[in-house]
């Protein structure tokens, strides 16, 4: 930052300047024209944000990138967004004269899933990985000479042996002990090797005056480098005591000075910052504090940071809000928790940390109850602010996998607030919340339509369009595909009027799904191709993930495993990156389907069962229904009738619970096939008759995946019952349906692949031989 003057900053691309102004307040300060940039609008694509960071790092006064070492320590404590940036840079580092180094503690990496995933990817790419082994005796001897030069050379080998044995070669312990010994006037009779760093730090703290110790305790709680003035405010000690404490900390190796290498001659001299030599030393200091003292120091840290942030621009406030929130929570400063939760969530939202954003909102909502006990707290204003927090929380609660039980509680909480503070805007939002979280889709449609009309009256077209999307999605779940298409089209028109890219992508993806449900796969792929191009061009990562998921489903109708697998893999990866844990399982279903089409049934079954387990935990009826049915099919083919029966009946119950009329047809057909395999012809006839009756009743309203095979299930049951004439009619219906569907496949390779799928081969074989398959050939 200091090596770039204002002219060099202006040479950066406009998008890079905008992104970096969000991340670095100093950029916004030095480039005043960037202050007006909207920071709460449409998401900036993560890759664009990361590209901006790389552009910024490569910018130099003389244009040409300079050899640079980029070192990031303690990756095990990094948040998901920071890890994604590091991961991105590993893909770009070879283009520049850079050495990128990341350090982490192996024993803590296992508790950071995002880091584990990143490390696995780096290992697959054969990037260099160095494991730091414990220091040998020779290493310790060298280190002793460096850190304790006044020690007589004759003692060094002896001390090194003792240190190596006592510490196991732990570099931190060895260094800490040597630094402790280096301030001694003589060699102790026994080597004072502490059992832990905490013991070492406690020993040093006991040597400090009480006031100095309190200053270092304040520095430990503050968590980052601090100036003398900051330490004075946080510790509550006088400036002279603070200076003495820092001086002793420097002298005894507890504290290091962080002096800016470059100072701008035209501005005030930047203050020196002080921090602990190592974070573990800081943690060891914290361990010495009582609970009351810890709480009080966090409170003072939160108050000080909030005072500073209130005088800064909005972007800086949002960046600081996360730290304020942490200190406020731990310091029981509930008024500050409530005040800063929304800003902290906004910053997390900007960097795609959606789960973190919701966690921060929850902190604010929980703090409200404590704030009410403060006689100076404005309860009415607070409740209105909390209503907005809840509305935002509900928008992302289900995608990130928040507990299902928490959602209706939040809705009820919002309803109580609205009852106390009625307004047209809150009434409309309340109807929309109810629609988004309704278990019954018919109820969701009524609430969403009401919200849509009210938003239009309030002249809020964006929210009106969002309510329409909720309506269309409910129609889609009820297999009311023509209604869904009509409403998605209406919402798309509104979104385009206000130039809202995420909404446009959401509608195009919805229209693609509607087309699939009507058997119009070619049309669906056109919608999805358009949606994918827009989402990538405009940075809608959520929309891109959803588009890729629906694209995988589209290729599933064509039984194209390579295309299905590619889209599903990309979708799952995007959902993982943005923290939408609840949505990851759906693309996994199509990874299983790709293996199924290839005939790799063990791999497919493993994926189906994985999806089923997770879907049941997340109460995702759609994913659970399909995973149960597809796994049940494989068990049926293997002759495991009991397990197949359990799974196929479970699938049917999931569809009934979610009101999926369309997919119940497929369940009935496979229950008929199961009954036939078990020798129960009457049950097979009953199930398959119901399946055909539903297909005929809703003709033109939906197309069932593998619909020709539904007719084949009925034909097999009829043949087993001796009714060969009607069975032959069903085979002909299967054949006609198959070829009518295939007419939309223009690619000859895809068409050949489609007809090679084993269930389609069964239709062709049956029509060629003028008979349907016997019932005991269900698995071929």
C-alpha cells in the first residue's frame, strides 16, 4: 500500500479500485471519488474480487511486477473467504515472479473443513508442501548461539541437549525458552523449561508491575497490534504506565514493535503499533485472566472500536463491524452487539461468507432481549430494526443449512413485531416471509401473491418480482408447470425493468426447470445457457450454482453422463465455496445418476445413500425422494427386495409430503415393478394402473422423467397377468413417447447415446419382438 502513490492507484482498472476500496479503507481515503460506490447492491463475483487483489499486488510504480514473497501464517484460523482467496492465488502465482507460502498447524487443520478441502486440492496439483520437522540438537545449538550470544560457547552444547530433550524440538518452545534465558544475568543451575507456553508467559508476567501487566492483558484481549493511545483507552491505565509496560514487554521479548517501513512526508507521522511476538503468547496471557477481567477488557475494546468506526465511511464501518461485534459479544456490551450486527453481516455478505452473515444477525437478534433491560434503549426502534434483521436472515437460512426448527420461530418473532408496529411495508414483508417458509405450497402461493400486490402498491418492483418468484417456485413444486411458467415470465419482466441480474438469472433458471418438467429439454438448455452466461458475466455466484444444478438435471433427461457430471461437479463446488451447505447435496444426486447411466452401480449407490442421509437430516423432501427411489432401484436389481421395498415406499412418502404429483407417477411405476418381482401381480397391476391414470389425467401438464419406462412397467404387469393385447398397446405407447421425446435431440451423438440407455433399449427391444419383457426381467 505504501509503495503505491495516488497516480499508481489510479492506473488500476476501475473494478480493481472499487473492490480494493471495499477491502482497504486506505484506498478509499486516498481515492475520494470511490467513496460513493454502492456497497450493498448486487454481489460482485468472487473471482472478480480475487482478480482485483492479484491486480493490486502486481501493481508497482515502474509497472513491471517485482519478485515478491507472499507469506500467510496461521491458515488454520482463516475464514472461508480468505482461504478461497489463497486458493485462487495458487492458480495464478506462476504467472508472476512470486513465491506464495502458507503456513498452518497440522494438528488444528483437521478442525477446519475448508482448509482440508483446499489442501487436498493442492496435493492433487502436486504443489510443493514442506513439513517442518522438530528441531534437531544441531538446530537448537545454532539457535542458541543466535538468540543467546552472551552464553559461553562451552555451555551451548549442554544447553542445546537439555532444550531438545525437554521440548521435543518444538521450535516455539525452544525459541521462547532461549529468549527467557537470554535476559538472565547468569546460567541457571537447572534449565527453566516450561511445560507450556502459558507457564512461560505467566513467569514473565509475574515479574511485571501490576499496572504493566494490565496493559499487556489489554493488548492480549484487543487481539491485534495497538498503539499506545489505544492501549491507554482499553486498559484504563495512564499513558506513562502504558509506555512503561510496552518498554518492559519489548525488553523481555514479549512484545514487538511494528513500525511502518515507509511514511508519507506530506501526512502526519504514523504511530508505532505493538503486538505480541506470537499469538500463542497472547493466548497464554489470556489464560491468566479471570472471567470478570476478560469481559471488562472486551467491553472496553468494543467501546473504543465503535467510537472510532462511527466517524468513518460506511464501507470502513462495515469492515470494522466484525471486530466490534466479537468484542461486544464477549464483553456483554449488548447494545453494541445489536447496533453493529447488521453492518458486520453486510461485510460478510460482500465477501460471500453467507453463513457468517447469518451468525452475526443471530447475535444481534439475541442481544435485543438484553438491551430491553436498559432504560435508555429505544425498544420501538429496536424492534423495527430487528424485523429487518429477521427478514434478511430468512432469505438465506435454508440454503446455508440453518436448523429447520429455527425458521418458524423467526417467522413468529417477526409476526409479533409487525403486530406491535404495523405498516404497509412490514405487512408485505411479513406475507413474503410466510410464503418463503410455508410448508404447504398452496398456502405459500396465496401469501406470495398477496405480498406481490402489496409491494406493487408500495412501488417496490424488485420485492414484487421476488414475491412472484416465490409463487412460481411453489407452482413448480406442485407440478403446476404452466402456471409456474406464466409467473416466472411475469417476474422476469419486472426484474429486467429494474436491471436486477440475480433475479433475471433466477427466473431463467426457473423457466429452464419448468421446461424440463414439460419434457422440453432443448428449450430448457437454451434458457440455462442464457442464464449461465449472464450469471458469469455479472458475478451472480448463487445464480451460477443453481443454473449449473438445473443443467445437470437437463442432461439427466438425455442420459448424458459426461455433461451431467461436469455441471453437477461445478455446481457442488460453487455451493461449497459460498457456504450453501444445504444445496450441495442436490448436485451430488446427479453425480450418482451419471455413474448409474454408465452402469457403475456400486459407486452410484454409495452417492445415492450419502445424499439420502444428508437430505433427511436437512428435511429436503425432493432430494430425499429421488435418492431413495434411485437407491431402491439398484437394490431391486440386486434382488434385495426388503431394502428395495423400504426405499421405494420411503420415496413415495417423501413425494406425498412435498405434494410432488409429477414424481409420484414414477414412484407408483417402480412400486409396481417391485410387486411384480415379489410375485404379487395384483399389487403390480394396481400400482401401475394408478401411474398410468395420473399420466393421462395430467397430460400436457407435466412430463415424467423416463416416462416411456412408466408405460413399460404397466406392460410388464399386464403381460404377467396374461393380458398380452393391452400389454402390447402399452409397449407401443412407450415406443411412441420415446421417439416423440427424442425428436428434440438434434446432436446425432447425443441421440445415439440416448437410445443406448438401458431402459430405452428395453423399449426398442420389446417393440421389435412384438412383445413386452416378462416381469422377471425388470433389471435389464
